[in-house]
C-alpha cells in the first residue's frame, strides 16, 4: 500500500515537518524575490540643497574657531565676548519665539531658568577651568583640540538638533551626545590657555551657547521656512569666508574647497553610486514594523 507524501507548508512556528529538512524551501520561494524595491531615485538639486545644512554647520564651527584664535591673540576682550554672549542669547530666544510652533511661555521660562543656573555654575567653576591644563604643553592642547573638533564634526547630527527641540518626539542619539561632549572638552582646553578668569568664563559660555543652541536654532529655522534656512546659510557662508580670508588666505582656500566638496562633489558622487546599488528583498527578510513606537 503506497503512502502519499505530506505536502510542505510554509509556517513560522510548529517545529520540523516530517519528511522535510528544517531549511527546506519549495519552488515558490524565489517567486517573491524583489530587486531594488527600496532604492530611492535622488534628484541632484535636492541633494545639493540638503547638503547646505552640513556647510552651514561647518561655517558655524569655523566662526567659533575664529573667535578662539582672536581671543588667544588678545584681539578680543572680555567685554566684547560678554556683549556677544548676551546678543546671541537674545537672538536665539527671538528666533525660537518666531519659529517654534509648540513653544509655550512655561517652556521658555524653563529655558531661561536653566540658562541662569548654567551660567552661574560656569562662572563659579571658571577658576578651576583657568588652571585645568597648566601642566600640559601647548602643542598637546592644540593637537587634542583639533582631534576633538574633527570628532565633533564627524559625529554631529546634521539633520536634527543637539538638544530636544520643542514638540520633537525623539531625543538626540548617542553619537550626537558624543559629538557634543567632544566640543565641550575642546572648548575647555582652549579656555584653559587664556590669561584671565573672566575671559575663561566668557569664552566657555560663548562656545557652549553655539554648540548647544545653534543646532536647535537652525533646526527650528529650517522647519519654519526652508527658503529662510537657505538664505541664512548662504549669508553665513559668505561672512565666514570673508572672516577666514582676513585671517589667513590658505585657510580661506581650504574652507572654500571644503564647501565646494560638500555641496557639489558629494551630491554628484551620491547620484552616481545609486546606479550601482543592488538590493534583494524576499521572504527571508526580517519583519519590520510599519509604524513608529513612541512614548
């Protein structure tokens, strides 16, 4: 008497089926294979416009380094830095009031209280920061600061904010926090080479304002109006290039080449390599959620 062989069934659970191996697949396995299903066709102009955010932040960091250099050369005084800090704080709150959609008076007051506590603590600790690297050579300080700034730029989140923006659902990721910490340490190293405690306080406050709140301001500005974001970015690039040119012509050429590389060469490369992208999807892929899990 002949026994009919049991038909193989595609089931996720239930153990091995008699007469079939654990990794058995039938003839319909490759029929569900899809090639390049998730490949996005990118537009050259859109990629170039998206890369403006990277150039914008590169110019912000370049301006911070310029302020550091002029402060170390004693061409910027404590009074100028304090006035600059007050101007930056006032401008930042003004832009937040104009652009942030979910910014309430309570949240704004919370920001002001935190900034006041932060500024007070920074002023109290400035004598410690003033003597922090007294036993370390200047060459080591410059090398370490340069390395930390490169790490900061490499890990920075150019599409989001360093701190949680008003109304945002997601918090900054780990790499963004590491990038922020690298910029803070670099600021402390530079400040420790300055001659007076008040100058140390002013330069650290300036640096932390930029590294903490500049990404938040630019993020809110971009969400509010993309055209305004582009206008601000191009004006910032022009100002940065003019300031760097006055400081050193070679640095001007390097910065200009970097901006051209980021805004023109990299988008062109991204468009070209899309032609060689080969992606295979099928029933062997892991299941993915089609919605976001939020708190």
